[in-house]
């Protein structure tokens, strides 16, 4: 899971709820839409706070940035039923959020999906290609996750159908690898609250999706939309070479953030924000 470097809101950022016809979604927002708006979608076990270190630099670059909790994630309500979390349902939520954030007289927002959020974002774009100005797939591979992560996802899904969330949390902490870096106390408290606030149905459904996702790169390549594939220089969920190939097949802009792993938004936020702003501004100039 992504572990934000801090949880205190930076200057100029605010917490709010975005109202849509599909419900209200908890969000963090920063900046004014001088150069555009961006919608940031978190991944498996994640939340809007995964992007907290990007808010200030992207706002300074002239973007209104809105990071959200998807349905059933942390502070966004969601049903218990796993059927409520199919990829298509989640994609429709993203489209509703994009419509709520877009200005009637301006371009649609840019869309970014991290990890599993990239699969959801891709599905939204394939459902409604004109709903967004661009798509960034951040540390999100073309299909199923690597074998080790499949095993972890299946183990977690099985545990969540048997035990309560607190019991599973304590078990996960007991199996943290030796040498796992410590996090500040307030971040550790947040991670615990986020886990307990997330719907088990959402976690089980999305864990299974990560183990079943088809490679839809060819479909996405047929959509006339600027695409950006951004990763760290290493990744434990999908091989970086696999994402290199995906970018090539998409004829996408490619960014590799040095010194970052699966969460460049956390590991190297300044460099990640600069790469995003450069892509979005290039897309705007081209349009």
C-alpha cells in the first residue's frame, strides 16, 4: 500500500465532498484551474492521501488538483456487496466525478490513475473517450499483476472473507518484512484508520480484479487521447519492462522517475509533479 509521507494538509489544500449523481465522494482539492483541472484516482488499499505530496507543487504549476476516495475507500461510503465494485461501476464513478469537476466552458479534466486506479481510469476512458483531456497511467501495468502480488492479493481476499478488518490488519503488520521503514506516528495512525474505514467488499473485489485484468492496451491505443505512462525506476507490482512495452504500444509519453518504486507520488513527489505538469501543459498546447 502507498504510505503518504505526511497527512497534514499543505497550505491552500482543503478536504471536501464532491457531489455527483452517483453519490458523494471524499476528496482533497488544491489550486485554481489556471491551466486546467486534474482528477487523481488511487489504487488498491489506497486513498486520496496517497497524492497529498503532489497537491502543493501541482497547484503552484497552475492546476486545480482533486484527489478522491473511490466508493468504499476510506471516507467515501460504499455498499458491502462485492457486486457494487465491478470495474465498470468504478469507471462510471470516475466519469461522474470528471463531469462534476469539468467547467462548462473549458476543457475536460486530465485523468490520472495509480496502480489499480489506472485500470479503472482506462476503463472510464474506453467507456467515454471524450470525457477527459488526457490519461496518465502511473505505475499501472497492462494486465494482471506479477505472480507474487497475485498470491498476496488472493491471500488477502481469502482472509477478508473469514476475519474482521482489525484481525487482518494485525496479521499484516505481523508479517511486515524485517527492516520495513518506520513511519511517523500520525501517518501510522492514519494508515490504520484508512484500513478500518475501507469496505471489505471493495478490497475483495479489487484484489480479484488485479488477478484477472485483461490487457486492453490495443483498445486504448485506438482512442485519440494523449496518454502518459509514468513509473518509478523499479516496481514490485508490474515489471517496468512490461510498462515500457505498454507505453511503446500506446505511442505514449514515457516518464521514469529515478529513485522511485511503485509510488513515485510518495517517493519523489517533486519530480513526479514536474513530469505531470509538463505532460498536461504539452497536451494543452497541442490542443
